[in-house]
C-alpha cells in the first residue's frame, strides 16, 4: 500500500486540488512541485499526499486538522510558489477543504 | 472552468478514490470506467467528478449527501463493477469519504 498516502484513522482533513496548466510542464514547474511536496512533508500536521496528472492534475494532501492546513497555506515559500503558479503555470484550479470521516483500503 | 467538476456551495461530500492497477489498462477496464461515470451521472445527488491517472489513479466524485453516496455504493451494476475491479484490474485502492466544508476556484 506504499504507493498511496498512508494516513491515520479519521477524522483528519483533505485538501483536494485540481488544476489545468496553461501550456507544457516546462519552465520549472516540475521542480517547484517537487519542492513544495518536500516542504509540505516538513510541516507539522502533514499526513500524506496522493497526486496524478492526465488532462487535469489532481493532488490530494492530508492534514491532521485545519490549523495545520492554515499554517501550510501561510508558509512563506508556499505563498510564493502559489503566486508563481498563478502567474506562470496554472490555467485554472479548484481547491476544496474536506473533513475525512471514513476511510478504507484494499489490496490484492 | 468546465474542465473540472462544477459543484454547488459547500457543504457536500467527496469520495476520494486512489488506485493502482495490476497490469495494463486493457481487458475492458476503460470501457467499464466510462460506463460507471455515465451511470454515476444518472444517480440522484450526483454533483460531479474529477479524475486523472499517472502512476496511480485518483478519482474524486462529489455527492449531495451521505444518502446519495450510500445509494451509489449499493447500485447493482456498480457493485458488480467493483467486484470485477478487485478481481481483474486493481492492485490496491484507498477510499475516503469526506465532507467538503470550503471550496474555491481560480482561473486566468
């Protein structure tokens, strides 16, 4: 099950981020995205992340509580990355904050 | 913003489904996945879906309430598809039920 985020028992929080890109993934986007994942992992209350990109990108990050999400939202490098994202890479995005109430896993 | 699920104001529910495949996507998986999306759209309380597959697949479907999610879980063709999925296609999956409390969108 290590391909996925391994999270504790609910309740905890999910940040569901869906995005489209304006053009290709070049111009430093991949590096920035990797740096943000590494930075998120250092935050207090970070629980994990699942991510995939096809026609749209979906990144779901998991957090202990809303305090942790707010701290991550205000983290300085993350604020700067977000501004760059809007200026250079993203065509559009949607962001949802959701409280995970139940969770299941299954494997062969 | 039509690339994404367009959902009403929160609160509503998200079903966050992450999966790995045992092999390639062949053997009818794509057709089955498309059929399940079409079927979900007919369900009472269905609000939308966002989906992407890369190393893992992530599908987030949105629902009016837990009653709608439960009805979809028990829908006969969906039950059968799930059983086929476990028998033939999925290596592992995680499923989370979460209450969306806040949502934002942004576009250029």
